[in-house]
C-alpha cells in the first residue's frame, strides 16, 4: 500500500502577544492518527496513517499537498467532525 504523506509544516515565530519564550503544551496535537474508510465493493481504504502533528499556541500552520493525500481527512479529525480509526488527539493541551 502506498504511504500517505502530508507536507510537513514549518515552525514560525509566534504572533506578537501570542505567548512568551516559555514552552507550553501544544494547542493541537495528533499522535499516530490513522483513518480508514470502508470501500464500496468491500475492503478498507486507509486515508491517512500514522500522522503526527503538533501546533503550539500562536503558531500558524498550513496543510498542503496533492489531491487525495489526506488534508481534509486530517482537518476533519482535528475538528472532531470525523472519528479516527486509531489515534490520540489533544486540544488545548488536554
């Protein structure tokens, strides 16, 4: 099975007033996020597999990649619109 890749995000300086130099818990964190969908004719399609993402407070992140690489699926997991097959997600450091 070909692996699914999301383009790695670049870390930028926090927005002015978005925090201090102290390290804080990530605002959003995915650990080994995987999402599988049933195929129409049977079987399973893995949309994303083992995706790791950490977003700190004040950080600006863009998710980019070619059609079908799992961008919308990843954002659906983060927003809670879709349940994941396997994963751990933290929002607001929880």
